[in-house]
């Protein structure tokens, strides 16, 4: 009996906890239904995302040739060390050397002491005159001996002797004429003439100095012809019209002097046949067209006047490249991925939308890139701001337009006040 009563107690406890669990579940379901039936209805609303502000600049077609820039140092077209082939004492100098002035081709710039060479030449000329006189006399004797030999009044030995003397005198005359030529060459080497039109850069010796053969007396240069060797990249050299076909593209040379800029018109005169092994650039030589035609680009003029094209002046050179069609000048940072431009196309309802157009890079000039594109819509502005997720057609607002609107609003408020 006790066991039966124990089993009944356990069963009643389990039934109790089952009933409690069912009540809890029923209460939760009933409460959830009640809250669901009495909750506040929330209407869905569209959240407008803020329109991205961008900075833009005007994009326009270029109407001039592409600039191919380079730099170098001003150098004369020709320069040479003036020297004599032989040694001697300097007895005369051209005023151009003493005063550092200009000279003409063929003028005698330096004269060395030539007294010994003149004496040798005079002696040789005298010997030539004596030999010619003896030769003329022997010629008369030869003709007479030949007549006597024909009549039998002279022997063959006498005739042969006269003929031998005639040949010896002729050989002596030729030798003396050769010696005269040598003496004249030696005398000519005692003077130094100007090899080209130019001016004196520096003087190393003065009158009375004794020089050796080959010793530099002065340094001369072409005063009226100046040029600059400009290293140009392969890609830039390929843009210069007719560079390898003998053409002379136009260029501009500018030099800074005492805070002022001066410009000269120039042209390409030659191009090196090899690439530099270290820099892989091509050397292009640009020569000034009118060395006296310097143009001042500053607001003031120097009291000394425009300086000449000074040797070793650092010069900036701009060579005219081609003028391709549909070419635009844009900031290099605005060329996205090297092949795209982001444009802001204006619209009436809002600021505008993003348009991505393809572009081809033609030339880079410092911070400006020149690109060609046939997809630039009218009125579009170039976006210079970076966008994290650019998508075609996304809405944008121009910072410049916002500033203009704010300024107009401020002005309107001031007028009302």
C-alpha cells in the first residue's frame, strides 16, 4: 500500500509541472497575440541619401601646338682654342684679342716672330735665281754644242757633258723650288688666322710671350650663334613633327636673369643619332634664330637693358609639337586610371550627374595631361575630386555652384536688412 501511495505522489507532481509549463506557454502565446494586435503601425518612408559634393573645373579644347619641354645650358655653336702650329715669340695680337671684341673669318689674330723663316725664304729665292741663270746659260751652251757636233767640230763626250750639266741644274732648281715652298709654309705658320666669324672668350698670353706649338693663346667662339642641347624623352621626341626628316620645328628659349625672364625665338637644327645609355633620352639641339631679339616677359625693364645670350645660362626650352584634333588639357590627377575622365553633366532639377567617358593620353606636361576624347558632352565640367564608388548617373553637386548660391543668398539677406 505504501508503494502505491508513493507512485501516486510522484505522478501528481509530474502532472503539476506539466500543467505549469502548459500555462506558461499559453500565457506567452496569448501575450504575443495581444501585443501584435495592439502595436502601433509604422509607415515606411524613403530616406534620401545626401548628394555628394565635388569640385570641378572647365574642360576646353586646346587651339595650339602641344608643348615639348626641356632644359639645358646656353653654348656657342662653335668654340675653339686658338693656337699656333709652331713655337715662337708673340709680336702682334689682333685688337679683338686684347679688347675681347669680335673678328671676321680670315683676319690675322696672332703673329709670331718670323725673322728666321723670312731669312731662309730670301736665301732660297736667291739660290733659285742663280740656278735659273746658270740653267739659261747652259741651255745656250747645249744648243751650240749640238750644232758643233752635227758639223763634226765637237766630240760626243763634250755634248754629253753639257747635257749632264743641264740635267743637274734642272734638278737643283726643282729642289730649290721645293725648299721655297717649305719656307713659305713655315712662314705662314707664324701667323694664326680666324677660322670663323666670332669673338674672343678669354686670352691666355700677351705680346712678348714665347709659346710652344699647340699652346693655347686665346679661346674664341661664335658670338652670333648660340644653341642649347636638350635631352628629350623618346615619347616626347616622337611627337615633334619632322624631327627625323630634316625639318626645323619652331621653339622658344627662355632664360632668367636678375629676376627677369627673357625669351628668344629658336628652331631645332639637329638631333643626335644615338640615345643616352644612362638616361635613355635623345639629345635635340635648338639654335636661337635672332640672338639680339630677346623679349622681356617681366613687368619692368632692367637698367642695363636685355642681356645677351650668355654662355652657360640655364635655359628652358619649349618645342612646338603637333596640334591633334579633339585634344583637351586636364590636370594629370583628373585622368582616372590613365584612360577615363569623370564629368559632371548639369541638369535643371538638381546639381548634375556623373558621366564617365573614355580618354586617350597623348602627352604629359608637368602637372597637365593632354588627352583626346570624342565623348565630351557640351556644358560638362571636369571633376577633380576623388570618388570612392563612382557610378554612371549618380547625382552630384558642384562645390562652386553651392558657393555661388550661398553668396547670392547672403547678398539677398543683406539687401532685405
